[in-house]
């Protein structure tokens, strides 16, 4: 058993105190997190990725994550960031969908990805059965990975990726079917969404039972710690960006709400601009925070910022790190022009790519130097603009 909790305890306590201050809307500057030890593979350099990260040997995933976590805590330049280390049973974004029968492809040195749905008729939704976490799809592998983590290390463990009912339903029946059937067979879509919501609630509870924590125990939204008492689940809702406000309100919001309320509240994540659905988000019961990868779109994000402030919601705001040429101006705009109260800033260090005008480009960089540079820029901007 590798014991690290005591070693990291003081820094974690300080981080939790800072994050709690944000959720109480008492912070004068935004805590920041340098996420240089992500559990996913997207954006990483091939030479840094193990041969069989999501394979049958759970020790590969364990050692890969543990090495990055220990390196982060040992980096002097990160002594003021609010990263809290944890282990994550990662098998891509399609675990819940796989339990409904959606095929998942394991690609070489890439994240597992769902394949095309084979469903052709809405009546097929009636034949879907609720997943058995011990038997269906990738669920048993997630549980085995959790057990391995528990046996070999005392670090906290998070549940696997929480794709919400919308993303899961789209994976099960396909985008085209979902869009057409909302109009032609709305009852079938509502049935599917409700089933996906119930399955996710049950799946989160099963994982937390396996981990040995309460169902309302806070989680880790895309690698970032959520303070105790602020909700036991987060939902990935990326496809919200392509839905109109009316369709989202009718076919998605009720089921996100059901999940949040069942697990003591929590948050919703999406990438890009979903401002047409801001009203739905702000009216979602159980929603305590939004987590957004904004794709360097401050114009859209300022509207989210305003809505969150007016409705008492915390905003986790970040991106995969922009190009070197944009870095300084990016954080200048974020820290100079945004109200810091209720805001948590993150930067996802992906050494193979860079964010460039809303899209990702191939841009190999030294992840350690890049992370330290980002931390330095944030510290510099906070000192320049914030009188705290």
C-alpha cells in the first residue's frame, strides 16, 4: 500500500479552504489549478503514453496516474495552485453507453471511443434493459480498476467519466435518430432519457459503494476537486451546444435535474458556447456550479459569468492551454476583466496540442515548462490587477 495522503494533507487542506471560500462567494481572487496530470490521453505526446493504458492490467493505469500526481505535488511552482490529487478509473466517455450495448473501440495510444450506433427504429428503445454494473459493457472493468486503486494506494478515488443522459442517449441511438425522433417519436426519446438518467444515478452509487464513500461525497469534475457539501456528481453535457433552448429545456433539463437531485446536487460541464441554454442551466434544481472549457471565447463566457453571479452558481473556467503567442493576453483578459468572486480558473496542459482561435492545432511543447509558465503568468496577472 502506497500512502500519500499524509504527505499531501497540508497542501490539500489549503486548496480545499480556497475552493470552499469560492463556493461561499468570499474570495477576492480566483484560485487556479494547473492540470498537468490528466487521466485521459487526448492531447498528450505519444512517447508519454503507455502501450496499454486502458488494457487488462490495472497496474499500468495506476502507475501512469500516480507518477504524474507525485510530480505535480513536487513542483515548487505549483505550491499556490489548488490541485487535489486523486485516482481515476478511466475507460473513455462511453462506459455507460457500452452497458446499453453501444460498441467501444480501443485505439492505439488513444482514449477509448464509442462506435456508430446500429439502431434503426424507435421501437428498439423498448428492448433496452437497465445495465447490470457487474456484467455489462465496460462497467466491470471500471469496478476492477477501483478495487486495484484501493488495494495499492490511499489517495482518493473518483468515479469514472460522467457523461450525462444526453450524450449517452446520442451514443446509444445515434445523433440523426435522436434529432428526428424528438419530433416524430417524442415519447420514445423521453423514455430513453429517463432510462439513461436512472442508469447513471445507479452507476454512480455503485462506484461510490465500491470506493467506500457516501453517495453525496463530492467528486472531481474533469480532474478538479469539488468541495465537500457541494454535490456528489457532475454531468458532462457537451452536446448541449447544438440544441435549441426549447428542445434542451424539454428533452434534457428534466433528466439532468433528476440526477443532480438524486446525488445531493453538483455541476454540469460543457465545451464551447451553450448560451442559448443559460436560462435552463440557471433553473436546473441541484446545480451548484458550471464547468466550462470556453475555447477562448470571452464574449460568450462573460454572459455565463454574469448569469452565474446573479444566480449564486460557481464557475469553473478554463481551456486546454492556448498557443504560446496567446498565453499572456488570454490570462490578462481573464483576470483583468472578470469578477473573480465565485470563479475558479484552470489550465489543462496538453503538450501535443494548443488552443488557437477556438480550435486545436498540433503544437508539441514541453509539458513541465508550459505548466510552470502558465502558473507564473497567472500569479503575475493576479499581482498586477488584484489588490489582495
